[in-house]
C-alpha cells in the first residue's frame, strides 16, 4: 500500500532527516579513501528534503516507487534528480526546484 503524506508527517520526516544527516557524515568519514563510496545516506537526505518541500507546497503527495512520488495523482516526481513526468507518459522533463515545479506545472494546470 502506498503511503500518503500530509503536513502532520513533517516532524517525523525532519527527525529522519536529522538521522540521515548524522549517518551521511559518519559514512563520509568512513569512505574517505574509497574510489566508489556508498552514498546511500546522502541520497536519503536529498530525498527527504525534497519530500518535505513538496508537502509544504500544499499538494497531495503519495509514494509511487522507491525514490519517486505521485503528486496530485497526475504527476510523478523524482526525489533524487530534478525530473518529473505525467502519469501514463514516458517523457521526463527537468525542473529547477520544487517551488518552480509546483507553481509553473502542477498548480498551473488547476487554474
């Protein structure tokens, strides 16, 4: 079952973000001399920051798959890369940041 996110989930997500930041710093120190370090915790902090920003923009956010969320049930947004697409289409589009994505594309359709 996919989880829907609301503003009530933000404190829990911020706690997860703090833990991920601590783990990312520990992991960076541990992987200092490696050629191909594991950056899982860095990616997790990026995902959580973008997810919190999306929730703060007053749109309906729901898990889609790992690293992707469904926004207003019409759009799929990648939480790692700055890309989005329409549900049912395969063409991915770039966006600058979450605020521009929501204002220029997602909420513009509803007006």
